[in-house]
C-alpha cells in the first residue's frame, strides 16, 4: 500500500450516530480476500461437480429431438384414443378422459419433484463451494448468510430443530466466517455424520449377510444392488438432498466421478486382502468371503455418498473411515459359521 | 471360625474394597493447574471469573469438545487445595459484573485461588470401561499483575537492577516523575554508613515515583518491584525499605550494602516463594496481553508495554536461567498468548489483532516451541461488551462497535480506528490513530443462565484443557 492510497483510505477514530448503524449481516460488495493468508487446514480436494462433462452437444440434441417426437406421438395417440372412446360411448369417454388427466397431473407433479430434488443437490454443491471459500479466507460478515442458507435447507426437519436452535444460539457477531463454518460442522453436521455412518454400517452388514446366505449368485447381485441404492437414498435424504429417481441417478454419477476423490476407491485386490487377510474363517468359506467383500463395497458406497451429499466438505480430522466397519465385518464369518 | 468373625471379615473386605475403589477413583481424578499471567490491568480477574462462570453454567462453549460432544456432566466449585491462600472471590466479581449497575472488579490486591471440579464422561471406550464419569480438578490463581514483573528480578543482581532502573528513570517518559527520588539519590553517599532513616526516605521516594508511573496517562507497565505498589499482606514490612542506588558495590555496613541485603532478602523470601508456590507447579499457562490498551497509549506506552512484556516473558527465553528451563522442560506443555478485550474493536479486525500479537511474542513463541511446548495465539474477550455494527460514513461502510462506555449510560457507536494488517501500527504523521474506549459490562449479561457472553473463550479453553477432558 503506498502512502497516498493509505491517506485516502485512512479514517480517524470517531464516534458515530447510534441510530444510523445496522447490525450484521448486511448485503454488501464481496469482501476483499485477506492477502497472504493461506488456508491453514489441510483440505481434501474439492468434490468435483460434473457439469455437462461427457455429454456432447449432438447427443443432447438427439435426446431432445427424440423426446419431442415421443411426446408428440403420445399426444396424437391420446387424442386419438379419446376420440375413439367418446365415439364408442360417453361413459367410456369420460372414464378415459379422467384417466388421462390424472396421468398428466401426476406426471407433472413427479417432474416437479424431480426438478426440485435436482435443485437441492445443486444447492448442496454450491454450499460446499461457499464453505470451502469461507474457511480459506477467514473474512467476516458472510458467515451468517451461510448459516441461514443451511438452516433453510434443513427447515421443517423435526429431528434437526433443536440442533438448529442451538446453532443459532452459538453463533455470535464476533465469530468470523471460518468459525461459523466450523460451528455448523460441529453442531449440525457431526450428528448427521454419525447417523449416516450407522446407516452405512447397517447396510454393509445387510449385504454381507445376504450374500453369505443367498443360494444363487443372481439373487445376491439383485439384493446388493437394491440395498446399495437404498443406502444412497437414505444418506442423501439425511443430508437434505431428498433425491427423486433422476436425482438418484445424478447422485450415482457424481459418486462415480468422486470415488477417487473421496479416497475410498481401492483396487478389488485390496478389498480382498482387507477381507481375507485378517480372518482364516473367511478363507475357508468363499461365500462368507464374498459376503465380506460385498459388505465392504457397500461401506465404500455409503462413505462416498456422505462425501457427495455433505454441505461442508470433510476435513482431515473428521473424515469417515472404513476402520470400524471393517472390524465389524471381519467378525461376521465367526457369526455366520 | 465363628460366623460372627466371618461376617466381620467380609465386612472388612467390602470396606477395604470400597476404600480401594475410592483411592483408585481419586487417583483417576485428574488435576490441572492453569497459570493466568498478565501485566496489571491485562484482564486476569475478569478472565478467571468468565472462565469459571462459563464452566459452571456450560451454555456458551460450543468450541469446547467435551461440550459439543455432549460428554460434559457438570462443574462445581470445590474447597481450596491450599488452606493458607485466600479463595478467589468468584461470587463477588460475578455480582459486580452482572448486578443492576454493572461494573468491573477492583484491581486485585492480593493472591487468591479457586478449585473447580469438572465432571465428564471420558471419550475413549477404554477409559469409560474403567470409570463411567471422570473428574478433572482445575486450579486457577489470581494475583496483582504488578507481581509478575518481580520474576525477572530473580536473575538480576542489585547492581544490575540499579543500573537498569536508574537509566530508565533518567529518560522520558519517566524523567519528570522521578525528579524527587533522583535528587535524593544524587544527594546521598552510597558508601556512607547505613542509616535506617536514609533507607526509609529513599524507599518512600522511590515508592512515590512508582505510584506516579502507574497513575499517569498513558499508564506505564514496567514497575519494579511489584510489592512496592501492591504490597498485599506486606504493607509497611521492613523488607520493602530499599531502592536502587547509583554506583558500584560498596563496603560492609554502607547504605549500599544494606540495600543490597534487603534486595536479596526480597528476592528470596518474596519473589522466590511466589514463584515456587504458584508458578513452578503449573501445567498450562495463558498469558493475557492488553495489546489494545498499549496501542491506545501511543508509541511510548506501547514501547513500555513491549519492554515489560519482554521482561515478563524472559523466563521463556532460551538459556536465560536454569529454573525456568526446568519449569518448561518438565511441566508446562501448552502456552496460550491471548490479546484480551478484543471486543473493543469490530470483529472483522480480530485477524489483524492476532497478527499484531504474533509479532509481539514471536521470540518467546519460538523459544517455547523449541522447548517442546505447544503455543497458540488468539484474540479474545472474556466478557463481550459490544456488538459489531455497520455504519454508513461518507459513502463508505464502516464496521464499528456499539456499547455503553464507562461513565455514560447511553449506547455509543464507535469507530475506534482500523488496525493495519502489518506491524506498522503507528503510521508517521498520525497523532492518535486509535481511540479504544473502555466499555461497561453489558446490562443483563448472562441473565439467560448460559454464562457470561465472551469472544473465543471456548477456543482458549479447548486449547488449554481440551486434552485433559478427552
Ligand atoms: N471490554 C472488555 N474490557 C475488559 C475485558 N476484560 C477486562 N477488561 C477491562 O480491563 C480492566 C482490567 O481487568 P481486570 O480483570 O481487573 O485486570 P487484572 O489483570 O485482574 O488487573 P490487576 O488485578 O490490576 O492485575 C477491567 O476493569 C475492564 O475495564 C473484556 O473482556 N472486555
Ligand atoms: Mg485482577
């Protein structure tokens, strides 16, 4: 800073009119980053958002055109159908018309729900980006807005109501933005993390036992797939994503993209070593071994879902580990045998 | 063996077992001695009061892990560990801060101590298996900040101390205050035979000079020996009748020899005792520094405070003297340097305040790190008296503080001056770049039963005690 700019910026201490002041937070221009302050915490790499990656423009045009054709065809067919029913008898016509309107309305409602769920997922990704920035800059004045956005995300969740009240009490105007994010992390998200970990633990035990006991490979494949999907939806709902069908698909895609980031993607060989290395019993029974492997995979899926759905990225001190699930699963062979 | 004997025996067995259990429980009860150091008016008494109140009420410490994880049961005051040390008057200080006409506690006159038992559920499953609830006894000591500057005397001989003090007294800002005493010192002959009357006169003049140093605005920090201005229980004790003298060591029975004798006696029976009884047994230490007060005092006040701080931190300097190396080497493993009264500035400035503090303590910090203890710096307020507000001023948004200044009864919005991000705090050409008013304690503080409002006290506690409460 040169002498002249400092002179222009410098303001002498003074007392001001008490009526002209507003409490924080106030909307204002983006705060200037503090120079030379590096984020101190070791952070995980930011979770990637796959915005329109792979999907080429031509592909999207094709899909759009096909959808339009199908919609038009459907419309013609429906109109045709209505006309024919009315021609046959008035009663049938009314019946079909009623069925069609119900179908249209519910399809519309479903679409709306899907869109909303997609928006929530995007919202959480935005929040995560903001949290990352706030923690790095340690500025002041934006934390309240962030806390408000998070509280809105969890609005109407009876299980989180006391926690949100506690959070509101805990945050004061003296906390800087990074501290607000840390408070949210500790007061609100830590509890959700514990619940999500429990869900993951339960799901991985379920898949492990189902695989170990199922008589045919096809059945256990179906069970594992279904259970994993259910787990992802449970975790997403817990963190406030409330996924619909497309939402879940999108979530799964994000998860695939982030498997590496979340640090849980290891080679299948590694998984097998995890599962078999510790336990002789597992080596004896391939089915039980298979069960443990599937259980560990489910655990990985659950933890990745946690990384993908959390509004504030995990730090090095609180990232969920496979450790406990692994020990739990390794006792399984003894239980089953 | 008769049945009677047998029941007796089993009874004794149970009793023995119970006693063993008690003993084991007591052994498992942890104790931690927290040293709260700080020059005078640094905020020690308010810090201890707020700390105790917040632990007792347990409603405002979200950054203390034991609270956040729900393992905290309750805290409660316990009888003194040392019967001969007065109790810290927590209730009276709290009453003053939260009464109908809130006011700050009086400057501390003597030493006092408090023990607080914190009951909590251990975090690790292993420890929970042994004991479902553990207790940590926290012992804190409060004393007049003036006494802290006695500690560096332990390292100085009478001759060294005299030279240093006389030199300081001859220069501004002290020169106008020390005229009487210096005139006396120049008029006497240190080699003359000792007369009690001379000693008394010199000590009285020197004490008056020290009182003047403390009284002027901006106040000076470097006042030695501390007992001359805050005698505690030693008022008028013959031990306090000495003062620095010019010149070198003189013959036996001279005034110089008498003064030196008393100085050494002061060192052994006052300073060393204070040190061994209260500092040598510390586990953790927090050093409170009134950085803002020093800025308020202008370049001269700041320089004086820095020098006093340096002296009081001398114990932490490498290779200075054996006793403190021993102290650091064996016990204190965490030291927190805290800039107090952070509520005097807008919250957006706390980062710059911390940077400034970092600069102040850089040397002590690296030495303590070298010794293997962990060091942290922080800007905190034991009792938050202001809110940060935004005010429009000539088209710019200013972050100001709003509170009721001492001596008024209407809230004021104050822009106290921005602390620059670097270390150049007094830009050339600016007369008084800062104006930090002292604020009254907020009306109705802690009326919600959650404890006194504060800034970062919980983070300070987490650093100082957190690992004991795992
Ligand atoms: N605004 C504000 N002022 C404080 C705070 N803590 C202390 N003060 C001010 O600092 C003054 C001194 O605080 P004390 O706690 O009495 O200081 P001390 O270190 O005990 O001082 P001695 O007993 O003289 O050594 C108080 O009278 C207050 O004006 C605080 O957290 N916020
Ligand atoms: Mg005091």
